């Protein structure tokens, strides 16, 4: 309750009564920044904008790390370049022809942005845009993505379904094919091990014990396969970087000598999903206050909104977690609702219409898609009100 009471006092003093309200604790955000840098050691960190989606926070993290940005769409990357960023890797392939035309028409963007590719279909789209735009002769920078899922047995695929390039041979073959495209230059390789970086592993249940065992085996297998893939690409092209990992796998990814940089973003916010990881636990830097608008039953309080469900497989771990009052939970037949969410528990008896229920989101960046601003709290005061992408009039997906 201590931090929530502090946030409520700060909001009241600043005259901020509107709910829902998102509060970003600047001390905790900065503490997470330092913790991530310590975990990475001498390996540069590229800021994953997907996990922030707030220009103020992106700029603050990039200044601290100095390792560039990992954007989630080309349109977003181009806007980031317009804001002054000079090193933006787009984490996912693009089929946005309008954004591609903007890219190939801008010398500044061509030197700052690197596109992700994992097939010649992506290269064909890039070349078609270059032919139609007739812009600068500067080639488009691209990065090849290696699928770093763990596949110990036929039919078993542990990790995100990302790139079709799984073997070093496939990566090397694609790199050689890309060399035939005159308007493309291959500058990087990416390999994101989601089964390590994004899979909770805290606990002593059989499943969590199996998860930790899988992650240890996967880390060794991925390091060997990624190293061989990078070796094959270097036979074709001079690489500027090899990107890997995420908040949950920084230590094991940095231990891979073929990796030159890691990505991180969620660890800056400390969402609820990271409460279940072994070895590190980021500070919870972001909370959201929702207003109570109904009391439909004796032990039920209904809040406005609240159903900001995180991406991933459906489950209770994808729902916001109530942090105050603590003894509130979801109603089984309703769950989290887009417009209203009933919460059941003894604490509901003390709540009245107009009171605030505070929650943490399961993942880091998706809150920013639902609110226009974050109230930035430092010590006991609101020191800034900063716009999200949404508040800036931007929507990329």
C-alpha cells in the first residue's frame, strides 16, 4: 500500500483526478535501467520500443544504454528517425509498401533503419519499392533472422514461431541469395530465444522445474547453432551486429561469443509476468488506477475498463493483476472486460463508487495502447505528464 498511497498523494497534489490513470515511477524505471546494464556487462543493449511505446521513456532508456532501438514496425521506425534516432532495427519483417516507399526515398532513413528479413519475398518487396521510387542509390540495410526456438525432437517446437530459417545452412543460403540484390546490403543477424527470454521459470512445480531444464539445454543448443549461422553469413557479408535475447535471457545470451548486442524493454517496466522468473526481478515501475463505477453485490466492485489482456496464449497470467486492494479477484464467468470488470473479494466491502482500484499489467507495452498519457512520479510528486504513442496520435498496428 505504501507506493500506492504515495502515488495517490502525488496525483491529488497535481490535481489529476481522471481515471483510468497510468503512473510511471521514475526511480523504479531508472533502477531497472541500471539493473539491466549490470546484467549485460559490456554487451550493448538495444531498447525494444514495443515494451515502452512512450517517446519520453524510449529516449531516456536509449540515452542510458546507447545501443540503438529495436522497433516493431517500419512506420514506427521512420517516425523515430524523424525524432532524431540514428540506429533503428525493425524487429519484424514488413509488407508495408507505403512505409517502404518512404524509406527508400530518404537518404537519412536509409542510413538509420535496418529491416528484418527471413525470405527472398521480403527482398523482392524491397527491390520493387526501390524501382518504383527511384530515390537515393544508398542500399537498404537488412538483418537476417535465425529462428532460435528449441526443437529437441521431431514435431516439438518450444519457442515463438518466427523465422523459417532454422538451420545454419538455411541462413547461409539466404545470405548468399541476398547478395544478388543490388539494392540491399546485409548488415546483421538476429536470433531471439523466446523460450528463455519470455517464459516464466520461478517455482518448484514439476512444470517449472522442466522449464528451467529446457532453458539450460536450449541455451547451449542455440549458442552453437547461432554461432555456426553467423559464421556462414560472415563468409558472404561483413556483419555490423548480431542481436539476440531479451530481458529474461540477458545472461545466457551475453555468454554467447557470437552475439554483439542484446535487446531489452520489458525489464524497464517490470510487468507482472516477470514476477515469475528466477535470477532477476525488475521493480514494478508502472501501475494503472481504474475507477469503481458499480457495486452490484455485497462483495463485488465493478471498475470501468480493466480488460487490457496481454498478448499470448489465453490464461489468467495474461490478465492485469490487482495490487490494491489486494484481496480482489476476477469473477469466473466474466473475467476482464473491455468496458467494465467486476472484481470479487472481501476488500470490495470497503470500496465505494469513485474509489480507485490499482493494477499491474501482465506485459509491459500494451498499457500504452489504451491511455493517452503517463503521469511520471518521482519521489512524492508528479514531475511530468508524457504522451504515449496513442496520445501522440500514432497507431502502428
